[in-house]
């Protein structure tokens, strides 16, 4: 078996992102780009595997993100070894927090990924509470970190690598800090996944997938309960136990976050966004959006454009 890291270094702790990234070898590189900043290393490129590969990564002081820019090979799986015995299917975004031990692998084929190594020490000093959230890795979602915001931030970081501009290092540092904050927010929203009386991780994933389904109306409690093969009472009690929130709050906040990302990052008409989020029309979407944020979708989008212009000038 080939190794993602040299066998003697597998799961060994490397404190410096540069030292760790130098020994990171996911396959035979076809092309590779890299940027080092004061607290991070960003690597992207295409590589090929001629046979199934497995390997590991671990650092007490480095967070690791993996963004797949093309489809992952068949049977790509991984897990945090202290928390889950069985490997989980790998999604578009993988997150391995500092201190966690990760083992993963997949079949042969070509891949195109971006890998981000972030030093955790500065964050610990600047925001100990945020760092504490990221240091609790008992979460299966790390193998498939689903968030439009996180994917958008990683894409923006990748863009700085392929199209560097003035102050690219500073831009990567800023985006990386925001990325960690958004990741912590998502983990707080997901909440603990293995608490007594809580929902099984597979049911939490089913609920999240259903809520974020493009073009589908917001689900009812009865629909989600049937999806999880539970009664309404079991669903509501288990969901609150697992996440600390009600199902209704989770649905509203998830749709709101998706709406804000679409308004901020696309030029789609508000009516199209409303349709993709499952609303019957733009008016009903605007009413709900205003009730939750205090402003209309149009005003929110205009404010984002103004703020973006101000930040560039």
C-alpha cells in the first residue's frame, strides 16, 4: 500500500505547517502549486494514484482542510481514529482539527484537490473559546463538512493561489481566520452527535440533506420523522438533545444561511433564489427573510455589494 505520509511519519505530530506539508504526499503530482504564509501552507494541484492508497495525518498544532475540486475516486473513506472505528465516506470538504488523528484512503485515479494547513497556536491566543470548539473532534461531519460558506471561503483561498494579486498572503490569512470561525459556527450548530437520547448521526445527516435540497419546500415535522423512522415526539426530543435547538429553529437558520450566501455570491434574481429554496414566490421569501434579519433580500444584497466595494477601496 502506498502511504499519504512516509510510514515512519504516519500519525506523527508535526508542529509547523511547512514541516507537515513537506511530508504530505497524496500521490504522484501532475502539477502542484504552493503558497506559504506566516501561519499557513496552501497546496493545490492534480495528482494520480495507480493503486489504492491509505495514509494518515496528525498534528497537535495544525488544522487541516481538504477541498476536492473534482470527483473523489471510488471508495474514498476516512475517519478520526480516536472517535470512530468505521471509515466514513469522504465528501467535498474534509476537516481534521489540530489534535485529531486521521486515517483515510481511496481507489486509484486522478484527483484535483486543495489542501490547507493552518497553525492553531495564534487562534488559541486570540480566541480561546473558538479554539476550544475546534478542538473537540467527535463529529462524523468532519469527513463531509457541508456548508456553502465554508466551501465558498476555501474556493476564494484557492483563487488566491492560482491568481495571486496584491497582498495575497494577507488575503489568505484573513480568509483562513474567517474559515475557522465559520467552521466553529457550523460545529456549534451541529452540536454533539453522540449524546444519550440524541439522534443517530445518520439521521442528523438525513435531516440536513433534506433541508438543503435544492428547489424543495421546507420539510414538515411529520416528513422528517418519517424520514428517520421516528415518531414526532422522538424526533423533537432527540434533535434538541443532539443539537440544543428545535427542528424549526434549525430549518429557519439553515435556509437563512443558504439564502444569505446566494444573495452575497450570485447575481441570481430574488425570485429564482426563492424558488431554489422552496418558497412559493419571491414575496413569501422576502417576508420570511425580513422577519429573521430585519431587512429585505434586496437591501441585504445591496449592503453586501457596498461593503465589498468599500473593502476594495
